[in-house]
């Protein structure tokens, strides 16, 4: 009984963490960090790309987290079949969160690279940056 209680708590707390991360990402409140959210090389490029990736992955993360919380609750409530509920909910949580992460990664790849800023001395015609130079090429 103690083992099932610990498993239920672990699954519910893990699901809650995933759901909160997804909600913050979906609402664009998740700051660029090294611990939570979609963290691929493409999404960690800059803060705007991280925001887009986590906004796209936010809803699947919320759904995955809610499935984890539901699995933890079912493990506590069900007299028999608790192991099946844990395996199905944990598997579903991992698959849906993984799919959301993949969607976020693809969205991060679609964000264009920011254009480099010109040095202060090259803002005018001195470096060929005037309007006439732009029309040539």
C-alpha cells in the first residue's frame, strides 16, 4: 500500500509539474531557462525562439500533465487495476509530452534567424548601406 501511495504521489506531482510548465509556456510566461520547457539547440537560440517553441508545445504539455495527475488519482481510488492505470497514464503522459516537444522543436526551426545589427559607423552611406546601395542588390 505504501508503494502504491508513493507511486501515485510521484505520478501526480510529475504531472502537475508538466502541466504548470505547459501552462506557463502557452501563456508565454516561461522565461528562457535551462531546466523547464522545450530545450533543443533550435529553441535555445534566443528568447523569442524559446517563447515560440514553448507556446506551441504548451497545450500538449498541459494535456500530458493532466493525464499524469489523473493517473495518480486513479491509482489511489481504484481497488484493482491500479497498475494498469499507472502504466497507461504514465505512457500517455510521456508520449503526449514528447509529441509536444517535437512540435515545439519544429516551430523553433521555423523561426527565422535574426539579422545581425550593423555597427554604428555603418548605419549610413559610409559602408554602402544607403538607399541606393540597397536598390542595387
